[in-house]
């Protein structure tokens, strides 16, 4: 292709040869395995806590345990390595949310507790909280209206 004039067909062939090969299947596999493992660990905590508490209390305690573990793993740098390896599999809502809160707090801790940790902690998670609360209020109002009718 060095001396050939560039045409649409040989340009497409050139680009196809040079572009990096997609790793979608491998990425999806590891996201599934890691995400499934996180969910399995969470279910294990629920089953363990059900030995002493009700189903609802066990679920709450399992969620709190997963948040604490994800925050701890983020703090020591392990969760970020899991995220680089597993991609979307590490963003299981509760552990991914914990990581999204702790990461900016760690990054900006040198700016102090108020302007660093306090202000930046909810940089990523803030919009999620606002949208979650807003949607919850809207759903509650719709349910209230539907039950009143």
C-alpha cells in the first residue's frame, strides 16, 4: 500500500489491519465473573446474617458489609485494580457506589477535610443521590395518588 494511491477500499483494508483487535468477549466474560462473584459474596453475607437476624435485617447488614468492604478495598488500592481488570463487573451498584464516594475523598484529602474530603466526596456520587431521591419522591407521590383513587 506504500506506493498505491489511496482509495476507499484499500483505506478500509489498511484501517482494519492497523486497528487494535476488540476484547469485548473477554471483557464481558470477566465483568460477568467478577460481578457475579461480588453478588455471590453479598448473598453469602445475607445467608450468614439470617442465622441471627430477620431476612430484612440480614439484607441491610449484607449491604452495609459490602459498602464497608468496598470502601476498605478502595482505601488500600485493591478495588481500583479489580476495576481495571473487571471493568463493568466491579460497578455492581452498591460496591461501585462505595468506590465512587471513597475514591474522590482519597484523591482530595490533601486539600483538607472540609474543602477536600467533604466537598469532593460526593463529586461523582452526588448526582446519583439527587436523582435517586428525586425519582423516589416522584414514585411515592404517584403511589399515594393511585392509592387515593
